[in-house]
C-alpha cells in the first residue's frame, strides 16, 4: 500500500552538531523556516539518532542544504551509519565548520544555516528542535535535493529508524 506521507514535498539535509565531547552529522528530511524576524528554523530528528542527544547537550546545530547531484556515498556515510560507534568524518575531507564549531558539508552542499537552540518538542519517535538562525552562507550552485528526487531518480532508500 502506498503511503500518503510519500506524497509530501520536502528536502534532504545534513544536520551537523559539535557538543563538548563529540561532533556528528546525520541526514534529515525535515527542516522548515518557522519565522523571519528573527529568522528561525525547526528540524525533526529521530530519537534513535545519536545526533539527537548531541543537539540536546550542545544547544546548537547547523543544517546543510544538499545538492541534487550529491554523491550517494555521502548520504550512506551520514544517513546509514551511527556516530555512537564510529567517527563518520574519518577519511572524509569535504566539510568545514561554522563559527560555533559545527560541521557542515561543502562539496555536496548549496548553503548552510547555523542555529542556536531555543527549545524542543517531544513528538514521540522524533524531537522537534527549533531556534534562531545565527549564521548562514550560500556557497554552492545547482538544485536542492528533494526527497522525491532522491527516491525516484537516485533510487534512494530510507533508514529503518527514519
């Protein structure tokens, strides 16, 4: 049976965070601008993701808007592995840091936004984190990656905990 939720239109993003003890990144499909003055963003992160714990601890994160022509190995690295047991950045060079120290993707990204956490909402399987955009940069060219494009054209799959 087809899922109606697969008909929703949204993008795929890389969410990076640096806590006092560790940096990590995961792939998410929910990032929404929720206010313009001050500019604010919300993201939904699975409670199964290690990144969820790090955001709660660090009180900050950033979001990379991914390119449509992203290397699928990058999605696999940050979307299908866990930062609890491995360093996702080991052997990977295509990232940089925002001014708060959060990692973001460079080669496979179009833009990044750094967020200072204002609050969170428990939604059962996920946590919605929201906060003010304190830094942003547009640095890439191309089209943003949508979830529909990822599934239909790139034949992408979804992790079991998404």
